[in-house]
C-alpha cells in the first residue's frame, strides 16, 4: 500500500469513527439529565453498566453486547 493510499484510507476510517462517536454522544446526551449549569448527569444504571463492560474482555461479554460491538464495526 502506498503512502497516498494509506492517507486516503486513514481519512475514510477517521470519518467513520467520527460518525460512530457522534452517534454515541447523541445517545449518551439523550439519556442524561442537564443540570441548571449545563452539566450532564449520567444515570447510575448506565454508569454501572458501562463500568462493567469496560472491565470485561470482549470474549466475556454477553452475546447481545458482542453483537452491538459487531454492528459498530
């Protein structure tokens, strides 16, 4: 692969990653409560679930969680 092809692929993948991240942030914001000063308060149920997922290897995730990750790819 040439440097130009690598640079082009990098841009394509970066655009995909940005879309994925943007979708995720929209979801997170939709689940949070905005405080008077503009902070977002994340519900404990989400924090607990995400913490568990962060602490879990992919191979140990539930099949539903793995499928969710597969869809992101």
